[in-house]
C-alpha cells in the first residue's frame, strides 16, 4: 500500500481535481485504490457521488476509532475505487485529534488495518494548518503539491513547503515530496502563455530540488469530465490527462 496526499495551504489550488483524476486513472489500470476525503468541504465526496447519511459512518468515526476502518469504506460507481467520505461535521474531529496527544499519527494507525486491501491510498487534504491536515501529512509517504500558476499559487507554495519542513523537523512528516503541479496553466493552442511560463519559472527558482511536474492546463474540460464522472481520456482529451499519468508513473513501486 502506498499513501499519497495532495497538500496546498490555500483553496482552489487543484488538490481535489488532482486526487480525483489520479485515482480514476489508477483504478482504470486495475489498481485497488482507496481515496480519503479529509477536507470538511467534502468536494471529493461530492465528485464521487456519495452523500453521507446521518446514520452512516464517515472519516470522523474512523479517526475517532468508533468503528473499524473497514466499516468506514464505501464502494463507488467505479471498479477498484473505494472511498472514506467526509461531511461538514468533520471539523469537529480536531478536538479528538488534539487531545489524543498523537494526532499526527492517528490516520496512519487507522490505515494499518486495511493495508492489505489496497494498492494505493490517496488523501485529499484540508487547506489549513489544522489537526486534520497534520494527521493526513503524518500518514503520507508521498506528497504532491498543486498550486495555481499565479501569485496566489506562489504564496500557497511558500506556506506549504514551510509547513512540510516544519513537520519534517518534528518527524511528523517522514514522506517524500513527489513534486509541484502547476494548476490552471494558460496555453493558447499548443503554446504556453508568457505569463504561465514566468509563473512556473518563479516556482522552479523557489522549489530548488523539488521537481516541477507537468502542469494542469486551464480548461473547462476538467469540470465537464468531473460532472460526467469520466476520465479526460474517456472524453477524448488524453493530452490533458498527462499530469495525472506522470503522478501515477512516479508513484509506481
Ligand atoms: N484545468 C482546469 N482549469 C480551470 N479550472 C479548473 C480546472 N480543473 C479544475 N478547475 C476548477 O478549479 C476549482 C478549484 O479546483 P479544486 O481541485 O477544487 O481545488 P482545491 O481542491 O485545491 O480547492 C474548481 O472549481 C474546479 O472545478
Ligand atoms: Mg478541494
């Protein structure tokens, strides 16, 4: 089982998009994939057409140990793809995590119980320095950092690297940063815009040894694919899928 999360400390940076399409791709390749929605905004849960019912367990009950991890896992409409969903009430788990004293390691511990059932676990992470974010980081062997190819994205990148370095020095994060994925990179036809090129160049200068991966291009096709529940290749947009293919390749054992 390999665990990978998408972390970026601002909203709208492409985290959920990256997790969704990477998970679809892995599942289509026959890998058994568990996705975990650890953002109380629950966008990933929504993308996978799941709605947490009042009497049904979600990530909250898994983290607090009220149920066995396996009992918080749901099938999705995709073969090989399973979900631990979130709902808005998930934010309340912070109290439990902070009072436990080992909050950063709780998700890692809960996942041990299902390690044999999945090839990959992908985690969508809340964009704040919260207990939820900490426990997701603590469970991650690999981290992908998506950031918008603009000034807001650059600030998110700076905050995120800073946070990961901090967690690394506390030994709460022991994983590897797989790379930075520029999000909403603007191209006109087959040509990257000057703005896009400059923004990514600035990221490269800041990132040092951390690789800049293939960018996710600005396009309405992504929303359309999510709405239809299809991969980009299924919609005849295989070239737009390349950033996720690259992540899959880098995650391979
Ligand atoms: N390639 C794209 N070009 C433009 N907008 C996109 C693209 N992919 C996704 N979006 C939209 O960008 C917004 C932010 O993406 P999302 O993945 O939800 O970010 P995050 O999870 O970091 O908040 C969403 O509304 C999504 O529909
Ligand atoms: Mg999101």
